[in-house]
C-alpha cells in the first residue's frame, strides 16, 4: 500500500495508457471493415479516372478544331454575303420585268401586244432603222420604197399580229413578259442609231414560252445550235429567256447597243460578219503604165474600203428568276440536323441573314416542346 501511495502518479499514467490502448484497440477492430471498403472505393475511383482520361484523349485538339471551324464560319458567311450580292445584282429586282410584272388577263396582254407592233414600227422608222430590208424586194420599178414589208415585221412576235390563240394564264403572262423584253431591246437599238448611218434590223428570235406558243411561233423561234450551252441558267437554280437579235450596221451601233445591256440582260455570244459588196467595197486601182519611168512609184496603192458595215448577231440572255431561297434551305436542314444555335446565329448575322433568326427560334422551340 505504501508503494501505491508513494507511486500514485506512475500508476495514474499506467491506468491512462491502458484505457487509451483499450480504446484504440476497440476502435481499430470496429473500423477494419470500413477501411477495406474505403480502400476498395478509392481503387474504383482510380479506375474511373483512368477511363475518363482515356476518353479525354479522343477530344484532344478540339480547341484547335474549334478555332479552325470559327475561321471556316467567317469564310462561309463572307462567301454567302458575296453570293447574295452578286446574284441580286444579276437579277436586278428593281428593273426586272418579271419581278415587277402585274397580273393581267390574256385579253389585256393581247391588247398590249397589238399596240406594241405599231409603236415599235413607228419607233424604228423615226430612228433611221429599216426592218428586214435584206429580205424585201428592194426598190420597185416605180422608184417607191416597198413599205408593206416593213409594216409586217413582227419583232419575234409575228404570229400574234391579228391572231390570238387560247393561251393559259401563265403562258400568256410569259409571252407578255417576253414582249416587254423585246420592246426594251428595240428601244436600246433605237438609242444606238444616228442620222448619218442607217441600221438594218434583220431578225429577232426568241424561245417559246409554252406548248401553245410552240405551235405558232414559226420562224421566230430561236434555232441556233447549242445556244443553251452558253447560258448561265440551269434547272433548279436560274431561270432565263434567250433571244437572238441580228442587225446590220456600223461598229459604233453595236458598241452603243452593248453598253446599254445592263443586268438582267447578259450578252452570251456575239458574231460579227463583214458585209462585202464587190461593186462598192473598194476604189478601183489604176492600170499600170505601158511606159514605165524611173521616177514612177513602184508601190501598189492599197484599196480604200468604202463599205464598213457588218452584220452583228447577239445571243442575249434575260435572267428573270433565281431560285436561291436560303431561308427555306436552312429550315429544311434544321428539321433533321442537330446543331449548336450560337454558331448558327453568328453565321446568320455575319452573312446578312439575321432576319431569319426569329423563324429559326420557333423551330428550336418546337423541338424542345416535342
């Protein structure tokens, strides 16, 4: 007992260590199973992290790809904007006869066509233009010009001078549009004439606008071989009319005529043929002298060309419709293709089609509802 009394501190520490050891032993025994579960969980997370790293390797370089895609987006938006501006300039909606056409009945178009004949003939007569002079009988024995031939000239619409078949509404519309285009071409030709030299209008040919027109167009039909290969139109993209106008005149006439052909008129081909008349083409040369002299000039004088007329044949295309509905194309594509809206909106803004965004928002909203 005295030993215990004298060593109270020692035994107190011994008891404390014994309690602490017992407690730790108890805790260790109870947490052994939990520790194994924790270790197993850690190993599982390590495996998941490894698999995620492997998957991330598949997406390595996406930042560079995204940067390249952004550059491509800018290029495409610029290209789309330039294409829209280019084809809009070709179509020229403000001056395009087809675009600005007001609906008329076939009877009204017939009346307009009847007035057109007399107006064009009078216009040509006032502006020093002969119509189909090379096919007329020329001067008659009485010295009076044959006016009947000129009055019958139909400017590519000869079949409907006093005759009007049963056209459908659409075919009559297209024929009316063609008559306005031909009228514009004749006006350009009259602007090219002058009082010094005459223009001889030979032919105006056109394409038929439908089945009924094909049956009556006769000699006014455009029959040049392979002319369609020279046009810009193609099925499902660009629609146009083709015309051939042929006249005899001076180079200044043709140059002035070309300068007036602005879009939607496109000059697709030009053939120039020299008009040669043996009796008037050049001044006769003097006969050689039978007594040559040392002082005489041995050089032969060049002939002086007096007839400088040429026959000009123009293939002219009139673009009247361009099927380039960018909005419908996007709407059809978005119904089946999933994409990020932000780049699309950016593309529309840069390409000048931001107004389409409101309609696309409705499509995206309908997708979310479904």
